[in-house]
C-alpha cells in the first residue's frame, strides 16, 4: 500500500526546509486537485508530501503600490470572487471562474495551477497576458521568474526540486484598461480548453497583449501580432482591417497538435477567430 510521509509546515520558512529535506523524493501539495489525480493514476508516487495547507498567510491577495500579489495558496474561487480582481483584472477572474467544478475552484490554488505547467491551464493564459512574475522560495533564497520563462514544456518548469511557489504578482491594470478571456471546450462545464485566449488592451498607451493556451507545448504570447497592432493602431484608417491582419499574425505563434479534443487545423482557426473577437470586444466597441 502506498503510504507517503506527510509534513505539515506552519510557515514558509518551515516549508522550504521540509522540501529541502525531502529532496528529489518529495512533492509539494496544496489543494491537491492535480497531484492527487496523478497519485491515484500511479503516475507520481512521492515518498514525502509537504502539505502547504496550514502555512500562515500564504493564501492572501494583496494590492499595494499598483502591484497585485497572489499568495501561492489563493484559490481559484477566491480570485474569481475578489471584487478588485473582478473590476480591474477581469480576464483573471474569468479564467479562474472557468476552472473545473465549484469543488475544484474551492480547493485548487493559483500556485498549484502554475506549478502543474499544463499548456491548457486556465489561469496561466490570463497570467501570461498580464506579464506576471512567479516568486519562488528555497533554503537558498528567493527567485523572481517572469512567467514567460517559467515553463519548459507540458508538466515541466524551471522550478528546482527544493523550491516552492510563494506567489504570483503583476501590475494592477489601469482603471480604463480592458481585458478578455475565453476558453473553447467540448462542453460548457468541466472542460479542458481546446484553445483559450487571455487578452488585455490599454487605450491610453494602445498596448495590447495576446496569450494563448492549448496551442503549443506551453502557454504562448503572440508578440509579433502585439507589436504590429501597437505600431499601427493610432494611425490606422481602417481599424477593422487592422484587427483582421493582427488576427492572422497571431496564428504564427501556434504550433498545435491533433488530439482527442480537436485537430490542429481547428485550433489554428480558433486562434485567428478568438484574436479577432478579443480585439473587436476590447478595441472597437464603446
């Protein structure tokens, strides 16, 4: 019978020591919505489980000096229901509201969703569009990693075996900024994304960000499409035509695969149509 050793630290300092002591045979567990499935399927059988659920202050959502800090244990439900997230960071609130079932949203954490490194992760698509940073801790100290450089592939990150995700942070969007999140799945609830998009637009600076999930080994940003939009938007005499051109450029970032949920061709079509929809919603409608 599988019986791992459990550690229950009460602080982040205790947690990083427990993780360091566990070494390669240990795993961090928080809500357990991802790791518990892997254990049940016998994909992962760590000797030591470091349970972060009792770590004090690790679930806080704080906003100070124009910066949002999400504690690693902040749940999807807490983020989706937070009034400032809903008002100013609508794409992240919507992405977290799209995660799994109500039970999963109540247990699953932002840190766990990032650490799981699924290219279909709802919150990660939104965080990529927000240019978020991931704060990681170990007994060796702290690292701040831009989310664009955090993922190496499906299920793979730059996180070392002795590190944990302490939090995720990003600049609070200006009051006039607009955002968009949409996930296309095979059903309305409990769906894994066929394609997801997280997008932001700041009318004051004409800055746009476009991030996509489920179209590459990791969540990706369509930077060439963003740059083209920003260089042309203010002077364009035909903004709907520019939106169309940007949507076509966004396709270049996609390298989708055929799987049981959709074909690569369909995913590519969705990237173009979702990009156009996001820009029309954020930029062309009053």
